[in-house]
């Protein structure tokens, strides 16, 4: 019975050791992923913002602008490897109490690497012809590395380099800092009255639109969550040789304290799950497995004591030689 118990215990210990290795090396890639069901609202705010107001048909300066960004998973879409989310951005001038702009992007991405995939009705403001490549905006790979990534920028309409720029902390969480720079990139054109762009006459003119940005992101490398950001963006219309110019937007935006706390809270919950699966559970399984294996082997090992019923032959006294 002792031997049987030992073999069972040793087998259970070996199983736990294998499970510990699987938890550490294989299971995180299968279980630790971005969720299929997501709903998160965050707000960015910018002060002293300048922009051209279509409602007022004139430039506005010194405004406080908020950007309400809503992430919501698309019901019925996605699977074990792919998630499909909608991102709705709403820009509102708090100073003058008026809407400035809104946009909506549907994107499909790999649930672990955050790489975009062109499927599942992906589009930018209803345009499916814009090919989304690189990382999904605001999402990073689980296990983010200190290197340059290509991340999709909806304003640019393409993926742009986002370079590693150091480390830091956000609410006590160690983060990686990444910077995206876009300089005077042509992103389209607009047709409007010549008088609005400083040209003479009443006829309409078409001017190219240019985009410049210096965006900084702070990323939790463990979960791939973007904990904070500063978006410095400049959009303008400019004719060749300086013939006509109109500022469309000049803003520096960052998370409100309330949104920062919310995002950090979500990330802390995710970090706890990752730690449980990749650190605590493997260590616990490994320790229990090792103890079980050793104890089982000791119980199953044959005893060295004599076999039952065996008696040593009696010892006889030496015979003395009388001749000596």
C-alpha cells in the first residue's frame, strides 16, 4: 500500500510540474488576450486650443476642447484570435458650447499582438478603402518591447513609426514611453470660398490639407495598455507658395485625471490576472509538484531492511585446538 501511495503521489507531482511549465510557457498566449467584450469611455482635454469653426464660419482661439473617446466591442464579431471594436471620438468646445468634430473607426485586430487585420467590416468614417495596418490605435502588444512599432493613425490614413523613447512610471506602474512624429503630411484637400483662406474673390478654391503631430504615449509593457497620452496636433490648409492658408486645428490634448484613474484601474485588474496566470500559479504548481514528486519517490522506494521471515544463521563458538 505504501508503494502504491508513493507512485500515485509521484505521478501527481510530475503532472503538476508539467502543468507549471505549461502555465508559464504556453497558456499565457492562449488565455491572456484583449477581451471580446469591451466598453470603455475616456476623456482627453486641451486648453488654449485654436481651430476653425464651421458653425461660426470663423477662427476660434483660446478654447477648452474635450475629446470623448468611446471603445465598444462589436456584438457578434470576433473569435478566439480576433477582436472587432468601434472607436467613436467626439470633439467638443467647452468654452463656446459647440460641437467641433466627430469620427468613428471600426477595426479588427489580433487579440494578443494588437496587429490590425483587414476584415470584419473595418473602416474609417465609413470608408472601407482605407487599409488599416500596424498596431491598433491605443493598443500595444502584451509584452511590449523597447523598439519602434508601426501604429495606425486615422488622421494620417496609414501606419506611422512610433519610437521607443525611455521608461517612466504612471501611478506607480512602470511604463515605456513612445513618441510618434508626423511632419507636414498631406492628408487630403478641401474646397471652400477663397475669402476664408485669405485670397481675393468670391470663387471657391481647393487647397491641400496638411497634418503635423507630436504624440507621446505611456504604455504598460506587461498588458499592452496605453495608460496616458499627450497628443499635439496641427491641421491646416495651405496653397502652393503660400497662396492661401487656414488653420483648422492646433491643440495639445491629454487624459483628464478621472480618465487616467479609470484606465489605471482597468490596467491594475488586468495585471493581477496576468500575474496570477504567469507567475503565481506556475510557482505554486511547481512547488507542489516538486514536493509531491520527492515525497512519492521516497514512499515508493524499496526498504533496505531484511525480508520478512529471514533469520541470520547462528554463530558458533570457535573450536580450540588442545594441542596448542
